[in-house]
C-alpha cells in the first residue's frame, strides 16, 4: 500500500486521512474534494472516544486544538425523557458501583431519585463542567470528557494539520469510478482525468460513491427500529445563557430536539419521522418551542442503516458513506475514530488479508448493530408523551436483539451482570450506558430492594457530598479562561494545572 486516495474532505475524510498518514507516514495520502460541496454547519456533539483519538492517536496538541477548533466540553447527556422531569447520563460510571456500606449497587437506590450519584452528574445538574483542583482552583479535567464542536472550525483545523503532515488536496468534481479486479481501479473526474491509488477511502457522504454505487455493496436498513429520517435545525447567538456542559435531548411530539452549546452560539435541531409529521408542521413546532431560534430553510434527510460490509476489496467507507443512525447519542464521529484506528491497527500488526477484512467487517457490523439497539431502547422506553408517534415507537420498534437483556433486567433490576447480555464483540457504551437509559426511564423490574434506614441515610449523605462539590465547581466559561491563560500547562489527561 503505497498510495491512498480519500474521496471527500469532511470531518470523516480528514480524520481517516490523518489516521492513515500518522500510522504509515511513508504512504502517499491524497484527498479529492468537490468545491461545490460545502461543510455542514450544524453543531457536532461527540463521545469521549473522539478527543482521545485526536490528541493521543493523531498526536494533535491540546493547546493548539483548543486554540484553533474552539470546542466546549460535553460531560454527558441531559434527557428530558421518560417519566422523570429529567435524568443525567454522565460519562462517569454511576450505577454499577457499590459502596462497602451498601448491599447493592447504586442503581437499586434510584427508583425515585436518579440524582447526585457521582460528581459529574451533580455538576451537570448545576450547569457546571468540572470540579476544582485543590491547588490553584483550576478545572480538574477528567480523561473521559467529550466535546461540542462547530463543524466548520473542526474541518478547518483538521485540514490545516493535514496539509502540514504532507497530505495533498485536489479540488475537482468527481464523475464516478471504474471497477477493476481488485475493487476500484480509478476515480474518474468530470474533465476525464483518472485518479489511481492502491487503496481508496470513501468519505463521500450519503452518496457512498465507491462502496455503494461502484462496488454495489448491499445496504441494510434500520427503519424497523429507528423511525426518524429528517431534521430541521436552527440556533441563536448566546446572550446571558450559561454554556451548558452537556447535550440536551428533549422529547418532541414526533421525535426529539437536541441542544448543543458552543461558546458564542446555541445550536438546536428537531429530529423527526416524516410519516408522523409534515416538514412544515415540524418547523412550526420547533419554532414554537424555541422562540429564540432562527430556523434554517435547509432540511436534512437521512436513512438509518449500514452497508453490509465497510471494507470491500481495496475500498473502506467511513462516515455517512458507511452507515448512519439517528444522532441522539452522537455516534457518527465516534464510529469514524474507532473504525479508522482499528483499521490501521489491523494493517500494522497483521496486514490486509481476506480473513482480516472479514474480522474487521464483523466488528464494524457489530458496532453499528449495537448502536441501533441502544438507540432503539431510548425510544422504546420513553413514556413522556402519548402522541401517535410515541405510541408507534413503544409498540412497533424492533428491539428483538435485546430480548434477553430486557428479560434479565425485568427480573433482576440494575445489576452490572447485565453486561453478559450485551450483543456484539465489544460494547461502545458498556453496561453503564444501557443501565442509564433503563434506570433513567424507570423501566420496571421485580427484584426491588427495600433499603434500611442506615442505607437511606448513607445515600442521603452520598448525594449531599456530591451536591456540595458541584456547587463549588467551575462552569464552562470559567474553565475556558483557565485553559487559555498563558500559564496553563496540559500535563496529561488527568493532571492539568497552572
């Protein structure tokens, strides 16, 4: 593999190019992009895999990345969902933990109160991002945080670093591609030129020019589980609102609405099902419930699903060219980073054999399918509204792959032993993610625990301690001031100080 051609220069294509170039610096990596295709301007929400990949696997310095991309932090998701007023899904473990003074994990003590189980859930409740360091009062930034990113700034940052690292860019309109005995023989431009490479990365978005159109890889729809297929977006410039350190997922009549906080703007989007509500009705509901938002005329259409294989012959698809699920858990860039790093790990340690391709495709398919199952669980359990759309989600969404997990939970409750019923070769969310949705949505179970007075007092003190720490925490604006101070030093993922 001496030359790689990346088709597409969005965030997926750039991350793929940087990952490959970092792992194989002697390989020629070239990106071809159409000047007519702009950058999607919606806010981008991530999971902790993404900043880890950017800083550790790609070696992008934190100071530089924060200076150029100007991200804010995401410590979890606040769900306006289910029968509770809200619940926090924090990236810090909170349910499958047990104190020595308690006979059962914390999840069993959340029937009525899913609050203040850990520091970062408590911080989220009070719109704070981090606890304070004992020395200097700066933010204690944990290694498992995620980010909120403005997509144009992210793409601009990644492109600048890609150019520095010797990745070539070509602006041209792609007409199609030629098939050959090894997969794709060449990418054909509108002016007749042919671009040849040993390997191709398809990052052409939903068009899937190489994997879907040229190689005709079968597509597997998730429409029996995930019903949403459109989104309208909008936002407004920040005034006196706090910068929220989490993504908000709010139940709507025929779907849900995200809120992603950037430093200077607030981004909102209504993800909905086009058979449940018209586009005009969705815009009207979105505008009515977000009076500050300037609603965009642009309509985002998508189909939830994945291609049967992501790596076929000499082509690997990334991003929307490979698969897409609806955005409630911010999984798009997560899959791109995981997929690209797994790919180079396989190449470096073993090579591109047929059985390695098969193993890679098995792992990738399992990742997409687990995401589908996890997201479907969100909609299956949401009892907040009784509209036709939500009755359809609760009654008709296919969640058959989680039957044994749900049967186990219904009998036993929020025990970490549920991990043994997770599908696939490796979970992207872990048992904590599944328990957060089950407990947060108050899914019923039979094995209830009657807490003693001593246990109740322990939990009361436990919650009070985290609440006090959270009230003394730093909000996003304060934390940004610290990391932008000339004296700030990034000393590692869990030890930042001035």
